C-alpha cells in the first residue's frame, strides 16, 4: 500500500521528516492485514501544546475510519490538555472528519499557501496523558 505519495516525490523532504518524527517517537500508525494504512504525527512545538502535524491515510484505506481512529488515539495520548491541528481551507474531507469527531474550528491563517488559507482546529478532549 503506497502510504504517503508525497514521501516519494518531494526530493526527500517528507522522507527526512518521517525519519525525524519516528526518531522522536511522535508517530502513531494504523495497520491492516494489507499493511500500514495510515500515520499521525503529534508534536509539542505549537505554544507547548499538542499539535497534529500530519495525518496521512493511504488512498485505499480512506473512508474506512482509519483517520478517525488515528485522531482519537492522538487525543487520548496527548500530553497536554489541548490538541490542535490545521488543514487547508480546500481540504474538505479533513474538515468534515474533524467536525464529525468533535474538533472545533478556532481560526484561520492566510499566507502559508497562496490562495488556500490554513484552518486551525482544537480538540478539547485531549488526554493530558503522561
């Protein structure tokens, strides 16, 4: 299963980031009998709060609850009382997923991607696990 198509097409930047995330213990993975179905990265560099830096679900696994399970696992394992993430305004599937599982929109930033603002979301049911 081709989990992350960007990792093979961006000149190595995503591959290096994945290696760093794994080394830092920031990655949660979802597996199926067919192999890896998705991964989620939680970091604590956003105002010292949890932040889902990346949620990637393999194309064939989309629409089967993999993203939801990863986000719920991220919230349950979060070491802070709030967990944030963001997505482009054009990424309607991600916005629908976040809204469906109770994350709320908390703001928008223009200028990161030309013509496609970044929408920020908050999960207040984060675990504050240690």
